[in-house]
């Protein structure tokens, strides 16, 4: 969720995003192999967890967390 440190090369931003997405997909697929995943329940839990993390006001995470909450609220 966090952003790269200030001064990081601009080329790293999309690479970091791709890496995070790939890591998430691999983790999710691996988890699905061992247990069934209720996608609706996961989305609801993710929205609650992201909202809770907003309260922590961690620098660099606010915009990402708001996007998650907005995407999962509709």
C-alpha cells in the first residue's frame, strides 16, 4: 500500500505497482488452492480493513486506501 520513498526514480512507480499486483495474485491463487475463498466476504473485509487503516493516517497510504474503499463501496 505504501508509496515509494521521496526521490525514488519515476520508473520505479509502475514497476512497484506491477510487483504488488503480481504478489497479490500469486498469494491469492495459492490460498485458493488450500481453501475456498468467498469473494464477496473478502471484498467486505478488505473495505473494513482499508477504512480502519485510514484512521492510522500513515503517510503515503491515504490515496491508495481511499481508492480501495471507493472501489469496494459501489
